[in-house]
């Protein structure tokens, strides 16, 4: 009897769950002494100026790192390509980094091939797709109206994402395809670093972009763009940035990795604890050392207060979350596999990957579970979760090969 290796059987899931449970039993508190002492105490972490770098920044600012016997040294980076290169060559120990970027490096697409590691997820939701004011003035204000406009307006439309294998590229492609626009055939796609998105739209370099906050809201404040969709519209509670490193680093410094995860978990918990903490976080990361923007530009959307730049305002319950009782931070295998399905869908992967084996290698569920016990954070019972996407498709991680092949619009 043969089985599809990409299909997760009940037996496989039970074994994965058992492994997680057993690793959880191994942790007994803060790893700070004896054989559990962090092997590397000073840990250099890269970040890009985005709202969702907050948990890494606050772990350092509030001293959660010291609690676990480490010191986080923050390094502000200019682009995701820079983050990738510095992780691969060891200049950074870890980074606030795009989920899909790590998987791209793991598979040898979007950079030199190297075994990577997702230590934890940093946030859910909170990105958006912005269309230029010029496009909006012509009637392109959402996916359906943009598709109609592009059919009648025969010029080439240009859209920007932040890294070819990254989250923003995948949200942008998925959103366009949902409305019948093939991003690889019907438009030009360019790569622009997050802090440069608004300036590039201002001078007419793109018709739309997908990026993290605060740059979508900043486009509205500056009068150059409108919000056509939020990424939580595409996938409610989607994974976004990770705390990422190389697999080599986790094997060399496992105690340091656990301590780092625990410290960032504490910061994540602190941020989501209430309005006062969120306000303090916004004031902290708005500083020029971090995101370098006004507090108001950050504040609105982290509290779920949205406006689209065309007069519509709403309160979104699915705003950017950093903890949500630990459900944000768990490195679900199904989340990792989803990015592989999209890399395959859009031709970034030329051959079929071993979805489960890859996700199991990259997503450090064992280390995470031990660190979660240290920080007194609960973990889910299954390494898979089920979601319903914008186009009505359901993703549960159980048959990634069939899922990747099911899309009408693909490369």
C-alpha cells in the first residue's frame, strides 16, 4: 500500500502531538544556570522598521531578556534582503523576519540555500494592500473594481511587495488572483523595502503595494494612497513575521534559543495585556531608533481603528495581535506548509517539496514548547490549524499537494 507523503495521516499527527507533549515535560523553569545556562548571552537581532517588530524591541527595552540570562542587541536593517544575507552569513544571530523569506532560503529560492529555523511566530494580522490615489480616483478602490479598471485601462499596472518569497508577496498575489488578476501575467511586480513604499508611491513608481503597518496608514495620512484590503480579510489570524534564525544556530545555542523565545513571549504577552501597554509600545517604537514615524500613525491600527482614506472608518476585531493567549506565537506546521504551497503555485518552486518534512525541520516546535513552559504560555493540542481563505478555499494542512494544485490562477 502506498501513501501520499504530503498527506498528513492521523498517525503522523498523533506522533507529532506526542513529541510536543514530551518536550514540554522537559522544561522546569527559567533556563539560567548549570547546563541550562544560555551558551551565548549577547544575541544580535535584526529588525525592519515596522509595527510588528514591537515584541522584539520591547523584550529588550523592558528587560525581559535579562530575566532569562541574555542580552538582546537590536540591529535596524534597511531591507529584507539585508536581513536574509546577515542571517545566512552569521552577522545576525536571529531576526524579526518574513515567514516566507525563511522558507524561501530553506528551499534555495530567493537566496542561497541554507537550513533555517522558525523559533516562533511574532504576530497575526495587521498588514494591508494600498492602492494609489490615482487608481482610486479612476474607480479602483477594492479587488473587484481594480480588476474591472485593469480590463478597460490598457496600460501596464505595477504592484510592489517587500520580498519575492515573503508574506506580502503571497498576500498580494492571493488577493489579486481572487479577483481574476494573474499577478505574473497581468501586471508588473517589483520589490521595494517597507520604509520606502510611501515615497515610491508618491512619485508614481507603483499603482499598489502590500506592506506591513504603519506604512499603509502613512500612505493615507500623506494623501497618496487608500486601503483596498487588509490582510486579515484574506486570512483571519494569518501568520506574519517570525523570530527566525538558522538551524545551525539553534543546534549550537539551544539554551540561548529557548531563553530568547521565552523573553519575546513575555514581551508579546505584555503588549497584548491592555490599552496602556499598547500605547506605551507605540510611543517606544515610533522613535527614530526603531520605526521613525509619528505615534498616531502607529496607534490607530494597533487598536483596530481603521480608515480607508475614502471616508470609511471601522473597528476591526482582527487587528494586529502579538499574543492572544499564546495562539499567535505557536509555530504551526500548517502555517509553514502554506507558504510552500504558494511558492509552488507561483512557480518559485519548480518541483514538489516534501511539505511535512520541511515544515517539521524548520518550525522548532520542541524548542518553542520548552520556552513556552518557561514563560507559562499554553500551547495548542495540534500542530495544524484550519482556516477559510478570502476565496472560500479551506486550508487545514492535511493535503498540501492537492491544495497547491487546486488553484485556477497560478504560474
